[in-house]
C-alpha cells in the first residue's frame, strides 16, 4: 500500500476532507461540520461534474474541482456521495489513488460494504453511512457500519464528526435498510402526519399557515421530550390522557383507523424496497 501523504493527521483541524459528489445530502453534512467548527472550510474539497451544485460549496469557503482524483489525492477522509449507478465507474477511476492512510465513507444507498471493498484496494478502510434529509438542518438521524479494515479509531473519528449533524449510531450493516425504512423514508411519513394534523385544525376553523406552524412545533416538542426524558412513548402518551378527556377520544379514532398497524406496514414496505434495490 502507498505510504501516508505528508499532510495526513487525525486532528480534526488538520483533517483534509473530500467529497466525491456534491448533492443535497453531502451539502447537509458539510454544513453540519462547518457550523460545529469541526473542520475548517479551507480543508474541504468537493468534486462534481458541473458547477451547478459547487457554487454553494464555494460560498461556504470550501474548495471545488471537477476532478474526482484530485479529491482523493488531497484528502484523508473521502466521502462518496454520488448516485448509485455512477459509483462503480467512480471507484474504478479513483482506485489507483487510494492509499492505506485514506478513510473512505460511502453515503451511497444500496451499495454494500462488500461491494465497496471489492471495487477498492484490499487495504482500504471503508465505512458506510446512511443519513436522512434533516441532516441538512443538523437534526439528522444517521447510522454507520464499518468494513473489515476500519478500526475503532476510524469509527470514533466519523462519529465525532457526524454528531454535529444529528444523532449518529454505529450499527450492524443489516440495520441500514431498516434505518432507511424507519428514518430515511420516515421523515415523509411525519410530513404526511403533520399535514393531516394541520388540515384537521383548518377544518375546525384555524388558518392554514398558523395550523402548520403549530403542528410542526407539536412534533418537534414531542420528539424532544422522547429524546430528553428517555421514556417509552406509551408512558408519555399515557401522561397526556386524562380520564374522560379530549385526548383519549382522539386516540380512539386513531386506533379505529389502524394508525399503528398502517405505520408499521409502511416501515416494512420501505425496508423491503431498500433490500430489493440493494440486490438490483
């Protein structure tokens, strides 16, 4: 394996970070890193085929290029953030430049660690992460798994960096498709629920814009209580239900509509689809 480049260092302020692909999710992660002061913008280099996405990176103070190889040559930690069908060609292109000092982190959906390791040099330290869209506002939920050559040091570095973008948990790779069904797709289920909540209030006479703001804050507050109290959702739900009060009447309607079973079915359907896409 080629030796380490002279600027390689594990101190975050001296860490050189590259992004191959500069789309929305990569942009969300980089904003989290910058807002948390984890890595200076001047240490970040992103590549994309056109300037369409790169302009926003330049505005943040990051360096940009159209050359994927340049990203690998000038970075220690390399995030792969391309579309799945483009990735094999990109890996073939960058493979000669990947050294034993590199840490390669894939954000690409449906591409397994086994595939990444097969298409990169045998010594490559590979990790796979699955973020979700709220990473863009530093409230993401991410899981990651490590390949056979990535050790505790690499996992700790990744977790430390990504914790600036939201919740970050290390999991077995088999959980990644479940995370897609629960959280990656799950934000859309929550948007649907938020829309329905607001529409219920509009039906009862509240203006739509106000109802939407209150619905969103209600979801945010409920989620914050779940995370900060550590209580089971059923316990917190019970705390809201006074005997003969408004909430139990509303919950009875939700149970009649089979909300719980329908949401479980949704997570299952999205997880199964993620598994199928990984096999394609």
